[in-house]
């Protein structure tokens, strides 16, 4: 029998003493006030204060500790998430926090999704949005009090993004005034809904509605799936967990099969339509508000689920790069910080710039949608197509960019980045899921492209188009006038690059050409999709640079913030040109010599921003506990933390049976039969 | 159509291996629960069980040929890492190549018979790729004729070696040798770490597992700390450098010898890049043929997602890449075999170029495969995210190869160093040979005042041989640009290292362009060796797709250098899309040719029979959370919560 690893006392490393001088020195050279920038990011110093108070309250409560998270099995993670969710209810009552209060976003941001019942919240929201007043009055109090636990069952085994293809059926039975729900085949099984595998008692099921043999399309139904007494599945219900995933081990994503499950007529959510007792199908009100609400979900995930992970990854990778030393840059000196290597800067600093760019675009999108909401409340639906295009395109672009950014950070940390204790693998596996949920990215880009093509055609025909796309009708630019590398630090110069809509105009031309030469519309569209995706990406990229430029212009230059943000904005823009050089060289808009100047300017910026790199991630103001990373802690005591944390691993605490059972007989050469 | 030329590229071996494979896969001894449902400790235990069994079977069948062992291991263990992995590769291999005859006699029987289990402890917590920075010390004590091993700082703790945490009882430790008060640099030592018989750590040794990782659950990557731990003088590997009993240090003859091992390991990683990407492509392409979604044409049934241009554009270039990397891997292995005889005889003339080339190719292929696997997973939508797809496992197992055996950026810069050196030679009028011989053209160019970029290249985009020329021109242009920028920096600065650092982004780009050229060249060269016309036709399509896709992703380089015109770029983009449609009917056959057994593919989405959905359901039912119909959390947390409210 193997003994557990012997306890190590090293004396010199068992106490974490102060900030690592390599990190401390980085903070002395900040060109701006970190505290002021933090306040700017929070939207005001009073928000920073509130956020810190909430974080303090949560972190001081051991029930919320995530220290053991990386050591836990799927079962343990799930149980911990349920325990935390239950504890949170108690905590909220204690602290006087409410679901609608200003605190809630900070609470969930800190928890970073590592908690159960998130789909329960979606369940409640869908009832509030899609349910009649009577249904809201019946279900919401039960759900608020957690007398029932809900989920939201839309995606099926065979269908995700394409909702019209769902196969679950709900057939109205006039005789009993009930809907009969069925999973007619295996691909129709509900698959993926969170909280459903083990926790939920109820769920909103999306099914094809049939009345008198006629299909009315997909509608939502509240279905009880488990007993409120003993939690066992209701008759006709087969429900379970879909098994291990790349992440979200704490969430019981579930499957659900329904066999002749009956629900009363009143369980169809009926704010917009209803099946009356005699089977008459009535539709009222405008579904557009509903449609709008669904659209906003894509924007609402960006901040916490997508941009925040990139900010955390940058914090970890940049702090670690200031602590890690490797090789010598100058003979005779000590080994250099890896952050001083140009190649390391080129990996990390564009990600940092993107994190800021997306923070600002996110604010812009929220303002845009708030305005849109007011217009729609006033029954003005004009901006709806534009908002839809925005939500699709930006969801796709930001999730894709942040996912690749987090992975770059992970790989920039070398071997230690691969340890779960770095925190980076779990950030990566979480953020990458966002490329798929709430609409698969390629499909979303193509929705944006469809809107852009429409606008482009309208503009060509001299018709009015929405303000965000008026640039599509601007004349083709001449040659780029820049002569010196400093010229490329002028937003007027680089914004013109991104405005360039050649990808879109040539897609439109090709599309028309194909149709004129006899191709069917759908086939012509399919043949242009690769380029259309690129055109949609270019559009979103342009808007992001534009908003970054406008944000920087509006900042006042107290405390050096405007200057450092201008550097980041320039870097974001020039990195975009450097990485897509072909698009700008094409047509000779930019000459080869000018492209060399862009590269030179871009590389110069890396060295400038390098000086502020650590302060710029400090400004995100993550606590060590929320980062949960051995590499990224504020004090930079990387190696001690890694060593002490690793010793707590269960593999070092428990006796592995492997030695006695297999290794010993093998070593002694008598492993006859195991 | 291309059956038998896939994974190993050697048609003759396929049938016999197929039989052997069936035998092992159906062997009841190798059965176990789905690894996805096991905890890390359980996965480790299963891996040890299977490795032990495998060793026993190797003994039983008397398999001794290294290639046979490699194949047998892959068949027994599948694509997963094993805790004994470093015992057979690094531990045994190092002892075979770096020991004296007396040392061989003592250690090799124990190692080959697995009477001791060893690992290779090089990387430390504070240092990986930069070997000279390692801090572990081995100080010679002539009084007792022993070395005293120490881990003087936290950063010097050995960290990451596979099999070190729980499995091994010996390790080859790399340490800075001190004798007669002088540091003689890094040397290798055999260090016993655990008591034979009880497996307890020896006094002075602190050893354990480094905790959970992204992948490699079955591997006990470990830490090792040594405090005044003494080993006899004879435990230093002394084939080359030696310490005599009185402490006199005898220098090794040639330090390039270690290049050989590095080339060998990097060639394995290139092969691994090809294999991992092939597995991912197999899964994604088969699943895309099974999955139906949306409508292309109103009123018609939902099409296979493989019919969407965007899906083809994601997957087919990767399929072409997988084939390209297979050929590159085989080329390096063959070249290494060819010159390894010379190396033993002391002729090292070809080694530096091969060493420099493999560094870059290791980085290029592992980066590309890494991104490609993720692209495949994304192309499978939500289900790709489930562990049942097998794709998360392929990714987490493969991704560390971007870091181990030399961090990729550092590898690229090694290749760049060779490129710049070759460029400098050419500039001073010497000729260079091998894969860099295109640089010779630059000297001829120099006579004219023209920039190399202005050299006219007539590219025919339907002709792979012409595309090789285009890639060659791009590489020449980027190597020259990087070398000139480096020279400009050197003119401004005192420190060479500083100038190098300020040019490193350009240098990496030059290396990438060089590697890209080599791959296109090798793929193209392979085509003429294929005798079967149908196979050659489809391989030519893949080769064209690989080359053209690479251009369309890097149009900036080709436009800026004047290698292609705007019109040609349009044609390239258009031709890529045409090739997608041409390859579409062969797509599934092309992944079937890789010939992965379902058991080794480990993917419900990628099953050979395509029965995806029903098997996902069967798989999910076995999930640990489904062990009981009502989870214990209901009784522990949910019920009390509802009661309290």
C-alpha cells in the first residue's frame, strides 16, 4: 500500500510574503491612475464601491469558496452548485439583496455561472415574456419561492439553431381539453437544457402544435416532469443527465423524452396566441416584442459570459508573464521577463486591447437596445431588423474573438497554463461554449450578411437605409494617403480602412451574377456564403473600431486615461489591418511599402503598451478568489502557490490502489493474471 | 479509394495489423468502463492496469522490434497517454544512448524487464524550454565518490515529468554539475526516488502529483524535490562527459549529438499532429454527413450539413492539411533514418539543417493541428462540446504538444536563426544547400538593383508545381525582409539579443513561410509517387486545395510581394470553392481511409455506422449523474430548501 505523499515543510516558501518584486515594479511605472480607470469601467466610483462590498460579502462566506473546484468530480461539482444555489437564497435574504436590485449583476458576475438554477431564471423569464397575466400570476410566485424548479427545453438531439425543424409534438385533445405531448423519434428528444437532468420539476417545452390535424408551428408549454413529493419522473417522462462535457460539469444538462404526457390547455404559454376550448387557434398582439426579447438575450450574455473571461485570461497571462523569466535578452543580466519578448507581447497585448474594445462595444450595444426597446414599446418596429442584425453579428464576432483570445492567453503561459490550477483551461472551455449556444456563429453571421445585402441593394437603388450602415453607400476610396508610420496612428486614416466595403459589394455582385446566369436563389446564396461571412465580420469589426474611437474621444484626459486608451484603440485597429493585410492590399488601396509602415507602427505600439500592461489588467479589479488561479494572483507568488495547491490534490491525499494491485506484481515479475 | 495509404502510409502492413488490432481490441483484458465517466484517480488506475498488461503481453509474444512495440502499444492503449510512456521512450532511450558499456550492463536488463520504472526529469517549475536556466545542482564529493543532488529553490523543483508523481521508482535527473568548485553545465544522472518493495519515497526525496490538468488525466505528471540526496559517481551518464574519481571533469567530444534525439522526438510530434487532426476530421466529416439542418431550398427536406459551403470550407482544407502532415511526418522519419547511420559514424553534416527544419515543422504542424481540432469541434455544434464526441479529449490531449519538447514560438525562432544564417552565407557569396537553396537565387538577384519582390513569377493556379514556386517566392521574400530588418536593428543597437528580440515577429513570420513552403513542396512531390490513378487524382485535388487555401488565408504576403495579382487572388478564392464541391463526394471515403477503429476514435458522433443519436442516448444513460433515478442532492439540498421556504 502506498503512503500519501509526505508532507513538505520548506520553511522558506510556506509563507506567502508580500508582492513579488517583479510584479511590484510593473505597478510603479503606470502612466495612468488604475483606480480611476476601474471606476470608469464600472460606470462610476459609487458602482465600484458597491461591487467591492458585495464581492467582500460573498468571499468572506466559506460556503462560496471555489478553492477545491478543480479537484472535484462531475457529481461533486453538481452537488456543490446546488448547495451554493440554496445557500445564495439564504444569503440574499440576510443581506437584503433582491432579484431586481442593483446588486444582482455583481453577485452573478462573481459566481461566474458556477451555480445551479440558472435555467430556472430563464424558465421564469420565459413565463414572464410569453405567458398571459393569469399564467404569470400562477407560476411566478411558485418559482420565486422555489416550490418548483424550472428549466427551458428547446434544443433537441437533432435540432439546435434551426428552430422550425424541432420535432416534439403537442396535439390538442378537445375531449379532455389537454395537450398530448410526444417525442416521436430519437432525434426529437430534448437534449442540453440546463438544470433539467437532475434538478428541475418543471420545464417549458417547445413543441409543434397540432389542432385538428393542422400544424401551427412551434409553441411553448409548461410541463411538469418530476413529482413534487419524491422527485421521481412523472409517468410518461424519461429524464436524465446527458453526461460529461468539456466544462459546465456543475450543470445537469439533461435529456427528456415524453410519451403521451398530458398537460391542461392552460399550460400553453398564451400571451400572443391561444388554443380555445373548441380548438380555434387565435393569435393576437405583435410577436415582434417577443422576438425582440429573444434577440436581446444574445447581447445580454456578452458581458459576463464572454468578455469577462477574456479579461480574466489577460489578467492571468499578463501577470504571469511579468513573473516568469526565461533566457537572457542582454548578456550578463538576469533572465528576462517573458513579457519583454516581442513575440509574447504580440500574443497578449492585442487580446488586452480587444477586451477593452469589447467592453466599450458592449456598453454601446446596451444603449442601442435600450433605445430600441423604448421605440418598440411605442409600437415603432422600424429599427427591429437593424437590431436583429446587430445582435447576431456582434454575438458571433465577440464570442469568436474572445474564445480565440482566451486560448492564446492559455498557450502563452506555456506548460503551467495547461494545469487546471492556472484557471485558464476552465475559462477557455466555458467561453468557447458561447460560440454555439444562443445561435451557432456561422448561422448568425449569415443573418447579419442577409441584412447587409438588403441594405446594400436598397442603397444602390437610392432608398434610405439605417444609420449604422450608411457607410455602405459611400464612394469607393482612392489610395491611402499615409506617408509615415505615425500617420497610421490617426483614427481618420485607419477608420477609412475598415469602412471599406469591398467584401460586401463583391458578394452582392456575385450573388446577382449567379442569379442572372440561372442559378436558383438558394443555391446562389450557398455559393456566396464563405465570402458573406467575411463581409459580416468586416462590418462588425468596423463598428467596433468606430465605437472605440468615439469612446476615446469622449474620455477626458484626467489621470492619463485617455492617452492609454488611445494606444489600445490604435493597437486594436492596426492589429486588425496587420492580420487581414490581403484585404487592404487588394485593389492597391494600400501599397506594399505602406503595409510595412503599418507593421512597424503596430510593433512600436506593443513596446509602448507593454509599460502599462500590468496596470491595465489590474484595472479590471478581479480579486484573487474570483480569478481562482495560481498564476494570476495579485501578489505574483506564482511558484509557491502552485506547489502548495498541488499538494492538496486528491491524488496526493488518497492512497492509489494502483501500486499494490498492478505495479508491485509487475516489478516483481509475477503479473500472471489480473 | 485511398484505403491502405492512410495512417501508416505503408500499404503492406495494413492487413496484418488489422488482424492484430482486432485481437487486442476484443481481448477481454483490455475492456473497461467509458473513460469519460471515471474520476482522475480511476483513469490513472485503469491506465496502469492496461500498461502493466501490455508489458506482460509484449513479454508473452516476445515483441522486441521498436516499430512493432510502438504499433502494439497504440493498439492496446489507443491514443491516450500512459504513465509508462516515458519509461520506454526517454528513460530507456537515454540509457541506451548516453551510458558507458558498464552502465548499460547494469541498468538495461532492469529497464527492459521493467524491474525498475523510470522517467525523465528535466523541466522545472521555473524553467522549461530554456535548458541552461535549470537550477537543480549535482555537486561531486570526492571524499565519498558521490554526487549530492539538491533543489535549492522553489523554482528548481522538477515539475511536469510524466510518470513521476506516483508510478516511477527511478528518474534520469538533469542537473547543473559542480565539481572542483566549478559549474560544468547540465548533465544527466540516474536517481532512485522510491524504495523498491514498498514504493515509499526515499529519505531526502519529496515526490508527488502536480494536480489536475486540462487533459492527460491518466498521467501522473509529478514534482520532485531533492535535499542533499546522494548517489554514487557511477550514476552519472558517462558515455560522453565524465567525472573521474578525484573530481576531474572530462569534456564531451561533440555537443551536436543530442540533436539526434530531438529530431526523433519532433518527428513523432509532426506525425502526432497528422494523426490527431485526422481523427478530428474523421469525426466531424462523418457527423456532418449524418446531421441534417435547416433548408437550403424551401419545401425540400433538410440537407446534410456537409452540403453547406461554409461547412465544407471549415472541414475540407483541414482534411487536406491532415494528408499533407502525414507526408511531412513520413519524410522527416525517413530522412532521420537515412542519416542516422551517418550520425553514428560521426558525420553530422546534414544534422543542423534537419534539426532547424524539424523545430519549425514541429511548431507549424502542432499549431495548425491544434487550431484545426478546435475548428472540427466547433463544426459539430453543441454535440461537439459533449465528451461523447471525443473531440474535447483529442484537443486536450494534443494541445500541450504546442508547448512540450520546445515551446512553439521558441522553435520558430530556432528555424529563423538557421534561415538568417543561411541568408548571411548567401549574401557573402557562399552557396547553401537543401531546403533553403532557394536563397541562392537571392544573390543572383542582388546584382540587379531590384527588390527581390519584383522578380516576376508566373503562377498557374491549377498546377501544384507552380504553386510550390509561389510559396518559395513568398518564403524568400519574408526571409530577406526579416534579415534586413534584423540588420537595421543591429546598426542601431549595441545588444545583438535586443535587436533579435525587436525583429522576432518578422522572424517568426519568415519561419512560418519557410515551413509552409516545405510542406507544399513535400505534398506535391508525393503526388508523382502514387501509382494508382484514382488515388493520385484525389490526392492532387487535396494538394491543390491545401496550397490554394494557404494562399487565400495569406493573400497579404502574396500581394505585397507581387507574386500574385488581384485577379489571380480572385481566381484562387474561386478555385478553392470549386475544389470544395469537387472533394465533397469523396469526403467520407477520404476519412474512412485513415482507417481508425471506432474504439480508438472514441467518438459517438464519428462512428463508422453513423448511428449517432441512438448511441448518444445509450451513452448518456451511463453517466455518473444518472446512477440513481433521484440524485442524492434532492434529499440533501432541494427538499430542505423547499420545506424551509
